[in-house]
């Protein structure tokens, strides 16, 4: 193994768990790179105890002092970006450039967290003569973040900087498939000066997720993963009276019109469908071709052919994922879809045991097909054909997901019409991956998100704090009316 067996990180120390372990396989070549503990309720309980113990001191630390730690953390992310990127690549399988972009996004969200003292300042107003009302933000307490395999560095950092700058303490449960980055994040936070116990990592699988949902000492949970598990976490967590924000899956539709810029559209759609091997909730999964757009589809196929597994296309997370993705392709072909580009049975020289799927484009997919409705989570694009924009919107609106939608056109009027009518939380115009940049928040609609608010940006401030409203009067001689 390249890396030592992992341990949980509790109260500033890496501690033995004593339970069973799981092998961590690198998707790049199928090799075992480490072991991760499968923790239980007791481990979660210890982490909660540590987080609760430090919470009074941490929450009473002035917010500007808390933010200073994250200025140092941002510097450490920048200083160690190559090492962090290599770690993401090894455990997740994406390309180095994609891994580096992921860490760069972590740096951006940390930069936003450093600005929170200016953004989340309280309010005060004289509401009547001699009477003031004020609002102050207070942290919730102990919060937990359950993160997925597809972004081992970025998604934990969607919540860590904002939640901690706002005065909460935290428990992170990373995906058991990609746990290495989480421990490295813990080391960098300690190096930045974060007090022991403010941030803790508990490794494991289903049992740890259930423990986080059930533990009475945890006040709020964020989750990112599949819609099925997001629903479960939301229902279970809220039934225990916790605040929960659970982000689920997606089926993102890219609506392409005949007047779209051919080169820009083809390159954007190809990059969107294959980026991170299609394992991202913002990936192009379905292209809705409106009218005569064959000239764009031809160019799209040519662009996709330039994306080579093992070169500029990374691996999918596991052998099971590879088989599942290829089964979707095979079933769609049997149902009548035309395979324009086939990525099945892909092998990379020198990495024959890696988990690779090549770019795949399927034309003449019908809305009732499984591949048109379900999240494939691989470098696969299903093309559905329509005669007009209203039919395209009907297809997009018919999905129970609602993460993202994009339109490719040179018509401002058509773009505006789709922007207003698409049922999705994030919209793109001539952009294949419409991820908002900070301070704008990330979050979808419908069954792509359960809970109120978004997980990043200004919206996250509302999630991670509660308001205290105070009315003050010192002057008994002031004129009295109904407000005083």
C-alpha cells in the first residue's frame, strides 16, 4: 500500500477505531492504496463529545479571529496544491488538471469564508424614539457534513470554511471510497491554527451516516450524494429535529438550437459530458436537439473523439460503476438508440486493471427510455430530438431532478424564455457546466435538493446560523407610542 491505514481524527489526534477496515482502490489502476476504518456509533459519539467541549470557546472567539485561521488555511491549500491534486487523482481517478481545478475551487470557497465577517455582520435600527432593535447571528452548535466520492477535496470545503468561521464545530464523514483527502484537510487545518476538537473526521459507511442522523448532540447535517440517500438522510435527520440540507442527483438537460455557435457548442457539450468522467452532478447527461442540429452533432462527435481515456479522460470510481454505466449503454442500444460513439470495453495501456469508460454518445433516445430518465454518472450523453423549444422544455420539466439546465443559442429571446421556464436551480446560456462562482450559491431544485437554502455562498450563512433579535430601551423619558 502506498499510504498507511487511515485513522479517525478526533480532538486534534488521529485515533485507532478498532473496527473492520475497507480496502481503498485507486481507480487509475485498481491497486490497493490504503485501508479505511468502518467506524460505528461510538466513534461518532466521541467526535461529538470533542466538538461539544470546544464549542463554547470557539463560538465565543471573535469572528474576525476565526476568519484569520482560514486566511492561513487558504495559504496552505495554495502552497500544497500539487500534493493535494495528486491525492485527489489517486483516490478518485480524475485527471491531474481536473484534480487541480477541484482544489482551486476549494481555495475560492475558503476565500469567501474569509469575507464572512464583512457579509454576516449584525443589524441595528432605531425603531422608535429611544428604542432599538438589533439582530445578531449565532452558530448552531455541532454540525456534520457527509460528502461523496466525486470531489474528495472540494465538497468537504463547500461546508468546512463557512460553517467554522460562523462559529460552529464540525464532524466530517467522507465517502469511504475517497477518505485520504479528508485526513489531509484535517492536518492542514491544524497547521493553520484551528483549535483541537473544532474539526473532526469519522470514517465509515452506512452505520456512521445513521449515527450522525440519530445522534442528539448534532444540530445540523449537510449531505451530498445520490437522491435516494439524500431523501433518507433528510427524513431521518429532520425526524430527530435537526436542520438538514441534502443535495441529491441530477439529470441535466442541454437544449441545443440550430443557430447555436457550432464550435463553442460542440466543445462545451463534449467537455460537460466527459469532465470528471461524467461523475459530477453538473455534467451534461441529456442533450435536447431542437430541429435541424445534425451539423452540431457531427462536430460534437468529433470533439468527443479527442477525449482519450487515460490521457485527458479519467477513470470512473469503481469496477461496479464501470459495469453499471456500460449496462445503461447496452440497454439503450437494445431499446433503439443509435450509438454514435461507443466507450464500452475500454482499456488503457499500462493500466489494464483501471476502471475506464470512454466517451459515449447515443442519438435518437426517447424520453421514456431508462437512460433518458436516470442519472448514469458516467461520460455518456443521450440525445433526444424535438421539433420546437416548448417540447424541449416539456422534456426538461418532466425530469424529477432539477439541478441544472443549459441552452445553446444566439437568440437572446429564446435564451430568456428557457431561463424563465426551465425547472432547475442553476441555468446556463452557452455554458455546459453552469456552476455559480462565489459568492453565488450552489443548489438545485426538485429532487436534486431537500431542505431550505443552498450549501455555498451567501445562502450557506443562513443555514449555519440562527438569529437572535433584541429590543432595547434605556430612556424612560422618550415619547411613548404603540411601538415603545
